[in-house]
């Protein structure tokens, strides 16, 4: 993948290389259409992040999908024949009350059933990328300006306070970014209406206020105690914990979400030490000595979160197209981020739905049909 850009024209320009953007690129490639994909980070995937330890991928972004309610995810995974496995949930859970009082929770299975991908959710991004020409993907390419022109959209690459690195002339733009991030980092000319700007800013970016921590071990010792790895806490620092092991339990892992608001996560080292102490309290002393840990604070990611995303979300937002619009400028710029999807917005399913809608307007009826 090239990192140095040359200015030129293109039919379709995709802004954002998360699942929505890379899926939109895949669909365009299937149709034989020309496109360019610009991604601000030095990697593809967006909030999908799956570092490896001993061959096991640790999902620090989205971890699960739910086959019973996510047909787009199911058909994409089946199309690429990606191996999957059930989230481990056998045994009792643990519940931590204030004052460090620990109770067992009777074992139960979450509904609908949760599944994970072998190799992590990044496998989705990898298999889609393999079917896209590397010459069409540009990393480290943040977009700072969109200008409506008589013959399309002018797209400026760089930062608002710096000289442009490149300028593209695109017939059509697919904006596969969180709406808040787009409103906060891209200068639109002519400027968007007040109603639409406010609608963009009022859509919370899913996971942007969250942080995840993973502790990895040689074996799943908690399973030997009859524990599922599920854990919930009133006092934290981890609020929700799950078994993050590979299929079969080796390598093993405990992974979960912090309950500490973003403002309280400015010093990660003492926070991570407190997490290990909490895991030891819930699962025994072996939990205090992982072979490896991973920590990801999405609120500190400038290409994910904005200032408005710092307060914690109390429930899953009701996502929909901003101000009821799936596109602006007479269809020249289409919204494709998961937060703009009226179908399971915020989830990976919503990212696929919004991308397919942006490409050809009928997301549930058209999926990749070519045989591999």
C-alpha cells in the first residue's frame, strides 16, 4: 500500500478504512468500478483491532457477532468460509459489589448466542482487503476538506492547520467515518445546514468513550474452578469481563470493558495494576500474573473519538441517518459509517448495512455473490 499521494481524479472516493469503508471498497471492486480509499491511520480496520499473542488474536474493539440477528455478517463470513466459534459461557460468573464483596452468579447463556472469529475480527478486514488492489488504498491520509464543485467533489488530504498534501477530484464520495468525527475534522464547503451539523454532532460514536483490557495466560485456570470467565463489577475498574480465550481455551485470556470514565483514565499504568488486582480478587492469584496484557483506550484515539465522546454512554444509542439524510449535495456525498445505519447501528452489522446502502442503495438484498 502506498503512503505518498499524488493528486488525481477518480470516480469514487471512500473516506475511512474501517469495516464500512473497506466493505464499500470491496463492493465497488466487485462491480468493476474505479475507487480510491483514504485512511487516516497507518493501518486499516478502524475500531477493529486484534493484536496477536502466541497466534491468538485479541479483539480490543468489537469481539462478537450474533448469527440469529445479523444476516449480513453471517452471509459475509460464510462467503469467505471464515471459521467461527461460540463465546465460552460454561460455569458460574462472578459479581463484585461495593466493598469488594464477591458473589457467584448462576451460569447462564447470553441471548442471542455470541460467536467470535478465529483469528479475530480483523480477519474480516483482511479477507476484504485481499480482494482490493493495493494501489487503491492510501494510509496516513486524513481528509480535512470537502468542496462541492460543478463536476463533483474536491477532497483535500492533510490537516486543517497545514498545507494540503493532496487534492482529489471525485465524482462521488462515500463518507465512512463516525458522524461526530466528520463534523469535527472536515471543513465542508458550502457549509452544512445548522440542522445537519447539529445532527452529526449529536450522534455518539460507538466505543469512543470505552477502553478494553485483555490479560493473557497459558491456560484458562478459571474454567477449572467452574467459572465461565464472565464478571461484572459495581466498583471496577473493570465493569464487564468475559473469557477471551482462543477456541478450546489455549491460549487463554480474560478481556473486558473498563467502568472508569475517560477522564479518569489519564494514567494507564496504575489503572492496569488495579485491574490485575481486581482480576485476582475475582478469579484467584494466578490472574494477577498474566503472560501478556493489551490495553486500548478508544477515547484517546484522535481518529475515533472527539471531545463530545468523552462522557460514558449509559445505553446503546438509537442510530439512524443524521437528520434523516443518507446523503448530501444531491447524492454526491453518501454517509456510510455504522452510526448512520438504521439497522443495528454501532455494530459491525450496521457498518456493512450502511456501506452497502451507500454503494447501491439496497443493502439487504445485495451481498457478495461471486464464487471464490
